[in-house]
C-alpha cells in the first residue's frame, strides 16, 4: 500500500506539465543569479552570493504556488468564459499577494540566520512589490489558461494516438455513441452546428464541430479541402480542374466534392499522386 502511494506521488510530481514548470523555474533562478553577477561587473557594485541566491528564491516559489493554483482551478466547474476570467483575476491577485508575503518572510528568516545585521521586512517587501508584482500577477493570471491548453492538447494527442491504433473513431449522436471504422469514412462536412459524417454505408450526424472532429483524425489521411469539408484521400479516384484553381474530387462512390484553391496546400500532393 505504501509503495503504491509512493509511486502515485512520484507520477504526479513527474507529470509533464509540472516537470516543465520545475525546469523552467530552476533555469530562471540560475539566469537571475547570472544577471545579477553580470550587472555587478558592468556597474561598479558589489556582488554577494548569499544575497542573490536568497533573493532569487522568489522564482522557485512559483513551482508550488502555480501547482496549488492549478489544483484549485481544476476543481471549479465554470459555466462561461466570463466566470473563468473573473476567477483567474481574483485568484491571480490572491496568489500574487501570498507569494510576495511568503517570499519576504522566507528572505527575512534566512537573513536573520545568515547575517548579524539582517535586512528589514518592509524594505524587502517594497523592493519586491516595485520590481516583481506586475510579473507575478501576469503569471498567475495566465497560468490556468496555459495549463488548460496543455491539458486539452494532451487529451487530443491521446485520442489521436488511440484512433491511429484502433482504426476506429467514436462519435456522439445525441444520446448515442457510434463507433465508425475510419477506412469507411468518405468525407465529413459541416452541418451547423453539427457535422455530417458520410461513410460507405451511412450518414451519421455528430454533435461537435468539424475542427474538433478533424483534430482526432490522421492529417496524413484526412485532408481539409474546403472550409466546410474534410475528405479521406484514400477514397479519391479522380480530380477535375475548374480552370480557376478549384478542383472537383470524385470519390469512390461517385460523389463529387469541391476542392477549394484556398486550401490547396492541404491537397496539392494529390495532383501528383
């Protein structure tokens, strides 16, 4: 039981998003110290390792605070984009204040342990507010949206890999979920606000947008040939020019689909193969 809990904890700590955050903050910590060193050489000022290492702990504190902020963000169910933005604004301010006060307390504690004449709390607090407050607010304001984007991207990649492995795709049709053999898909078109999937044997109305469905399919096989159409290139039997840059693609079932010149970069390879 203890071993399982330990493995679970390690997996959480090594989560790709969290690992990237740790590396980024550690690199930022090192660069901040290096910047102070270079500045001391350019300007005739003193450079004290203990001071700069202690002060730049500020950047390392983003690791636990962003992790905690993201944890609470994932627990909230947002009803609209407005509520999400308002939540980010409020929590961004709260975490920025906490970050600054906790850092200042840590700095003063370290200063009392290291120096016979320690720094003053109010002096460090004023310095941090004037130099780091704006950066801190921006980080906490946008970090939930960054994690949200990375989470969605990871899920899309996972779904995409699953579709490539299984050779099937599951689509939502009202209260039904229908599994489709990818090879049987001829083309997919917009039927706002839904999408219509045309297979060799049936038509299936899907509840999500063309873009979301297209993100789940292999881009090497399924090509966006028009603003409202994605085709399975394996079912293209003929291309006929319209003399204006557009083409008509004939599918294996004899149906004709317009290939727009505005999406030519997606299907131009079909002209030569």
